[in-house]
C-alpha cells in the first residue's frame, strides 16, 4: 500500500498576496516584539483574522482546523490537503499541508514547527475547549499565554497599506450604495435590490483588485419592520410607498471589511419619521465631530448619549456608536478594544480607523416606527479625522423610488 505521510509541503504556482512582503515582515516583527515581552517561544494562531493578518492567507474551514505557527525565526501556515497548494500561494512564509487519513495530523504538523515543551501563545477568544486539550496533549507546553489581547491591540493601528485598502473598500461600498439607490422602486423585493448592490460591488472589486480572491461581499437591504435590527437578513418583502428602508453594503477585499449604511424612504416620508431621521442625522454629524486624537471611546459615547437624552431618544438606542475596521467580517475578527461604548476607555490615536453609526429603533405602533441608521468610516489623523465615506446621508438625497 502507498505510504501516506502525516504532512507534506505542496508548493506550486506564483505567490499573490494582498500586500508586499515588507508589510508582513513588519507585522511579524511587531508580533515577535510582543512574544519577547510576554516570554513566548511560539504562537499558535487558529483564527481567520490573525492568520490572515500575519500571513495573508484567509482560510475556508468547512469543518477543518487551520493554523499559523510563528516562532522567532519561522512563520508557517498549516492547511488541509483539500486546498492543495492554494494556501502556499496566498501565504507569506512557509506552508505545511496536513493529511486527514489519521486523526490529529493537524496538531502533529503544528508540533513539527513549535517543538514540545515550549511557552505557547494562543488565542483565548478563539481556541475551543476541545482543541485546547489537544494543544496541551500534543505540544506539552511549559506555559500557555493568551496572546489574543496583544495581537488585537497591534491590529488597531493601521499601516499606510492597510489605510489604502480600507479607502478602496469604502469607495466600493459607495458604488454598491448608488446601485441600490437606482434599484429601489415600488414593488421590488428586498432581495432584488440587495443583489443589485452586491453585484455592483463585486464587479468594482474585481476592477480595482484583479489579482485578488473574491469572497464574502454582501448586502443587507431591509424595509419596513425589517429595519428594526441592524443585522436583520434580507427577505423577499416587497417595497411599498412610504416604507422606511435601510441600505447596508459590505464589500470584502482580501479579508478587509468596510461598510456603508444609510436610512432611506420609499417615495415619501411622513412628518413623525422625518423628525426622528433628522435627529439621528444630527447625532451622526455631532458624533463624527468628536472623533479626534485624545478623545476616549467612553467619552465620545457619553456625549452622544447626552445628545439623545436631551431629545428624549436615548431609550431607542440599541447598540454602540461605532467600531474599528480591519481584518474582520460578520463571522470572524473583532477589534473590541476600539468600540464606541460606555465600557471602552481606549483613547483615539492617529492611524486608527473607526465608524460613526448611531441607530435608533422606534417600535411598531409608535409614530415614526422603524430603524434609523447612518454609517461613515473615518481615519483618525494628527489633527482630527478624515471621512472616507462619500455617499450622501439624510433626507435630501435618500427619499427615493
């Protein structure tokens, strides 16, 4: 019978990465400074966001584990045989393929890089209990260090290359927004409008990034009662005159997330709804003015809370006012240290990227019922901020159809 290895290297084709090798070298150098400070010999990353951040490879799990092992001298992605050489082509550094004919070859591949008995950095917010036990069994670590908080703090500060891809993403989100605006008409279904925005964005991403891999770009387009939650899925509900609408475009470029969100109305807006809408737009503009170096997330939150409280609207707020951007999506990654919430005291610094996105949800049966939300992406600069979202907000442009 043919001998089947536990792991092997399968490297073919030309490497194509989202960023230059120097970008990944700089990220790994930053990580190794963290490792040295924490006394870590090897990091074993399992999350999509950290693997992509340090290597460029964004995996598709489909029930299989993936990894990235970083030591003082090596950076090696660990991938399943079903992907053949694609992980190597999309990785900075080495790649080992593990086979699945024998259970836990994944951990044997990791061990071949990390070695036994070392101080291991792991992601406490991602590693499952099952895999944690296997880590201990196979690697016999002398000590475990949760490296996730430190890597999150590293990801908060964006490089020039990251700012450029995020800027492109915001422009693509705008393209999707304009396509949605054109598709809105009485009788159209939410899904029809959403597809128009998604297709426009995917074509624009392919135009701007011809060597990228294309995946995960999506739209949430909501109408009527479906606007009450920010993450409500698309349905086949038909648009009716006077409906409140919520436009939400999310282009994904090499694992980098951007977004555009706007309140709209179908054909006309009643007086009660207009009053709520204008109040939320005013909060949005006020909130953006507060995003500058030296301001803390909790301080910004408190000021917007006071703005809504003065107008007797704070009780309709449903979540925080903004968050960081980077390697994340709705199913991986979150830079939770940079969110506009009462319990986050992070101070804004140049190089950070954050949204302003106030939302008010007025319950059914009350005047102005529905969910109102605006969303812009801002770069924190040396003397303030730069709003990179260009699609207009407010009633003057967004009563459509």
